[in-house]
């Protein structure tokens, strides 16, 4: 079961877009994204294997503030 959940989370992570938010957003939206990031990290630490979690934490430099936005598969550019 844990392997299935880890594969599910891995496939979900392929659809996640990491954006650096420059402009100020409404507080509700920022709060919602912070909750989403906290839940995402919680599920990664609970279910995913350790190399996956370390790879995700290494991707973002520590001195850059990154907000993870969970978006649908379809992207509008």
C-alpha cells in the first residue's frame, strides 16, 4: 500500500509547477498556498521514499522563497 501511495504522489509531483511569486498576493491566497505546501510536504515525508523527499528539497535553493502551486494537467501559457 505504501508503494502504491508513493507512486501516486510521484505521478502527482509531475503535474506540480514551482513558481517564484514576485507580486504580492491576497492574504487568503497566500495562506491557502502555505497550507497546500505544508500538506504536500507532510504527505511526502509520510509516504514517499527518502530519496524522493531529499531530491525535492534539494531542487530549491535555501535563499529563494518558492511557492508550490498545485495546478491541473492542462497548462495555459
